[in-house]
C-alpha cells in the first residue's frame, strides 16, 4: 500500500515530485491515484504557487487539491546544503522524478539528469517544459495559453467569421501531463534509467489531428470551422426549436438513418451528398436543410428519435449537467478528497478498486519531519 493509503498497480513506487501548478502535478496525481507514493518537494513558506489559486472551499484551494490529493509534502530550500543533501537521498531511493522547471534550472540546483542518474542509475527522470529541452525555443517561458496560441490550436478553434478562441480547458498543460504519465509508465516497463523530455508545445501540436492532416495533405491552412469536423459531415452541432444538439453521422449507413429519422429521405438522392467527401464539401447547405427539419421540434424530442434510430447524438450539456450526470455518478467521476469534491480517475482497472474517496492534499511540509527522519 502507498504511504497515504491508496492501493493500486503502482503501489510500491516512490515518486519525487518537484513540479508545480498543473502539467507536472497532473501527471504525478495520476501516479498517486494508481497507488504510487508521491513526495512533493515545495519551496518553504509559500509552497506550490497553486496553493493560492481559487476556487476555495472552507479556505482550501480546490485547484491545488485537485492535482495534489494523496501526496506528501516536504518543504525544502534547494539552495541550502542540508536540504539539498536530504533531497538527493530521497532521489537516490526513488523510482521516478518529475520536474517542470525551465530547462537549466535543475542543473543549477545540482539535480540535473546526469547527477541524479549517477545517484540512481535506474531512475526515470521526467522533465516537463513549455518547449522541451532541445530546439531554438527551449528556453522560452510558457503558460498554457501561450502554448495553445503558438501550437495552432487557437487558430482552428472558433467560428469562421470570428477571432481565434482558446478552448475552455487548459489543453496544453493537461495533454503534457497525460503524455508524461504514459511515458513514465512506459519507461518503468522498460526498466527505468532514462530521461523523459515532454514539451507542452509538442503535446498540443500532436492534438491538431484533422487540421494538421489537412495542411500536410494539401498545404492549405484549414482555418476555423466552428463545431464542424475537418473531414466528416454531418458531424456538427445543430439547432433545434429550443436548444442545440450534436449529431455525428460518420458513414453512409448513419447518414441514411439520420435522413430517415428527420424525415428528409430526399437528401439521399441529392448528388451533393452522395459520399462523405461530397457531404463535407457541401456541409453548409446540408446543415441548413437538417436544421430546417430539426427546428420543428425540441432537442429532447430529436435526441429520443435519433437515439432510437442508432444515430450518435447528444445534448450540449453545461458543467452542472455533465459533472452531475447519472453517468458521472455511476463512473465515480467525482470523488471526495479529504472532505472536498474533486474529479475522479478515468482509468478504471478491474483488478484494482476505484475508491470513491481519496486522501486529502497535504498541508505545506506536513510530512517533512517524518521524511527528514526516514531519509536521514
């Protein structure tokens, strides 16, 4: 069992977490949720910057609790020789180290990959940064919004006649954290002893998918197409009498089922819509005809009709509807972390329990005294 009582497939692993704010802590949270013991090394007095980020519940930062529940906290001044010696002993005993400083910072602190590898040849050393440890942009400072803009993601998000839009979720941070989590697990399976270099920029560019493929295939900038798909139609949001819904008819069979369900069989003989490629080329007139029929009744009516016809569809839920849905409840996608609600772990493993509660986030240096004895 991990130090703080979570049992899972990573039980027995020791992770030293030098990361802060979101990308790194998100990766190490996933490790902790699956049983790893994660020791978070924080600067004295203030700790991780995100301890001061809202929203707050009873004085506790949910931002911090979300990605740091189940961890231990050690406050250490890495410029102090005694604290650095303690941390180096911790690193020597660890299986994984995660840091998300700008390239060069860990070197200056005496905790570079080479130095840590000499202490612990089997260590998986994971660096997460804005642009990686190589390339002309490696030393640029980065936050999620900066990377979203530079990666091309904002350029393809929003309506065709509107400005670029940042997605509502911090995609660059979270995708880097997820790639780091997967890379760490792969490195552990490979036997350890490696330096993982994960860049937020790389992670976000990798998510461009259809937009990147369109440019690679044609050399043409894909632009913004609102909620439509870059290669499939009809695959979009559509207005009903009272609300918008999403409809995804991704092949000829589903398109036929959609046309029958909404009472537009004539679309099947319209040469503009004979294939997916043609439907995509003529997606605007196709959308207008579909919305003409959908506008005759409510979203709930059409969702029932389309579900019965086997057409993939769904409402445009707000956050309350999504987080509070019966599906989220059944899948334990909200759990209790020491008295505060946080999102649950989407990784469900049949051989391991998916607990509905998790240990709380640590107070600053909560475990420092014990760690100083343990690794003396």
